[in-house]
C-alpha cells in the first residue's frame, strides 16, 4: 500500500483566481473598473447627488429686493382699490384672497402716531387705536361667519387696515386746522370713503343681499375712530 493512499482525508482541489476572460491562474487580476467601483474614486460613472428643488411658485429662492418689490406692488394695488372702490369684483376677490399685513400695519401705526401726537396721553391714544382695530377685526370675522360668509381673522385685519387709509388721509389733512366744522366735515368724508371702500371687499365674503349688514359694524368702527380723532 502506498503511504499517500492511507490518509483518511481526501485532498480537494484548490480554487484559483479567475480572470475576466475566464483564465485561471495566480496572475489573474480583478479589472480596474470593478475594483474602483468600491472606492471613493468611482465618481466618473456615478449619478450626480440629488439636489433640492424649489417648488413652482415658491418665493424661497428670490432675492430680498424681489420680495420687497412684490410686497410694495401688492400694497399699491390694494391702496388703489381703496382709493377707487369701483374696480371689478374679481379684482377685490383676488385682493381678499392674497391678503397681507404690511399695508395695514403701516397705516395703523401712522394713524396711531397722528392721533397720539395731539393727545394729552399719547400712550393711551396709541393703545386705543390698536385695540379698536383688533376688536373690530374680531367683530367683523364673527359677523361675516354669522351671515354665512367665509373670512379668517387675519383677512379681516387686512381689510380693516387697508380701509382706514381714507381716515388716515382725513386725519392728516385736518391736523393743521382748529375749526371744528372743517375737522368734522373732513372726518365724516373720511368715514364715508372708508365705508364705501370696504363694500367690494365685504361683497367678496358674503352674498350681495347681506353686504349692508356686513359693512354696518365697520362703519360704526370708523365713526368711533373719527370721533376719537376729533376729541384728542
């Protein structure tokens, strides 16, 4: 018997590296493109990393000047609707949908400063103007909802804020005069103008048959501001 056959273990064939063309041998190597696929250098054939895309119509990627220009144009459009309240109803509907608070904030602060400058208690006069506008916006929202319309609180703030622009002009014009008749006539004209300017905006929220009921609380609020401007 041969010594090699007495071993209880059977020798198994060892596997050799296989090259890309099927050849066996120790000199068979892995192709470079396969080896580089698992390294950081495998960028040439790889897909580019995903980039964040801004949705269509978004303003996140616009410049500051473009944002200011767009806001100023919106304020100018709404002021034009208040100054000339004979525009188409579709324009008023669009302005009510695309409401903003920049214009109302500017007009409210300016009116409060004008009234507080001629008052014996400036801080109290300043606070009363903002309190009346805030309560008026809440009353307008609740009233429109009771009349079956649809409006949110900030839309009411925007509506009231823009419609006080005639009151702001009237207050600025009567400030140099001390005659009570001139001041009274000026504030009454400003109240009528502000109430008339609110009609197209309110009509966009309620039915045409109920727009008088929706404008009535606003007219009372403008009358109070006019009276307050006369007594300060």
